[in-house]
C-alpha cells in the first residue's frame, strides 16, 4: 500500500468509510479504480454506515426495553409485599446483568446518612466483597473493644487515685 499523504492512497486502493471511521480498505488489484468503481464504493460505504447506525439504534432500544422491564419487575415486587432485602438483592443482580458488568455492589447509607455500607453484591468477586465487609466490621469491632477496655482501665486508675 502506497500512502500519498493525508490519508490518500494510490489509485489501486480506496478507503471505504463507515460512520466516519475507515472500516475497510479495498484494493483494485492490478488496475486502478475508475470513477464508476469509486461511486459504487461510496454508495456501499454509505449503505454500510446506515446499517451500522441502525444496529446501534436497535441495540439502544433493546437495552432501554430491558431496563424498563427490570424496573417494572422491581415495582411489582415492592407493591406485592416482597421483603425489601429480596428486592434490593434483585436490583443488584439486574443492574449487573443489564449493564454487562462483572460485579455490582449496592451500598446503603447508615441511619445518620454519614457513611455507606455494602449491603448486596452480585457477580464475580461478590463473595470477596462480602468477606471484605465482614473483615472490616470485625476490625472495627476489635478496635472499639480495645478502645473501650483502655478507657475503662484509665477510668479505674483515675478513680483509684481519687480515693487516695
């Protein structure tokens, strides 16, 4: 392939543009492309661009339909009296499926709204996320236990000193 600068190639090769990116480079073999050949290639490129755009639009419409269906299922579950935990687990799973993600994590705020805690996880690594949350809770509990013991000990020492 001989490039002549600024994306121009010699007379035996033509880029066929699809949705402004070159998707195909056609070669005329031993002869140069004629004006008729080039007109046909441009028409084919335009048709291919329309086909690609239509496929993208169809995919977007299908994705939107799947999200609306999932939303309706969640609404139905909530209105039918399903347990909130089951609905939240379903939301996490559906969000992962619909977004083609490997992992979805649903974090909920604490009672004061100051921090988030992972409540549900679905997909690859979900078990590791849950284990990590439990490990963090255990670590926090140990830290709080140590702090309480230290303060009780310090209070006891302070009371003993006040009695003397």
